[in-house]
C-alpha cells in the first residue's frame, strides 16, 4: 500500500513546488503539469538504463519506454512553448 502522506510519489520537480510549511503544491497549472511530466521522464529514463542483469528488460519493452520518453519530452516542449 502506498502512503500518500509521505509524498513518496512526489518527484524532484514537483517537490520544488511544494509549500514548505503546508506541504501542498503551489503554482500555476502549467508549472505543476510540467513538473509531473519531467518527473515521469526521469523515472522512465532510470528504467531504460539497466544497472544489472536482474533489471534488464527485453528489447521490445525497452523500445516502448524510449517511445514513451520521446512522447513526453515532446509534450514538455509543447507546454514550455506556450508559457
């Protein structure tokens, strides 16, 4: 079970928007959206680089991860272009 109060799902980019005293996320919708997308890209990149034999993924799965990363990065560029 995931402990939602521990903010374990919150990545580095989203954590930068977290209010220090209250713990809530503060910012404009585009800023929050970008932070979440960037955090997801970081997670996927870490999964795309196998560190040892136990964490290796098959070529087809690796291709899907790289495709997803590329799509998310294009979306990030699109949002950044509109700000």
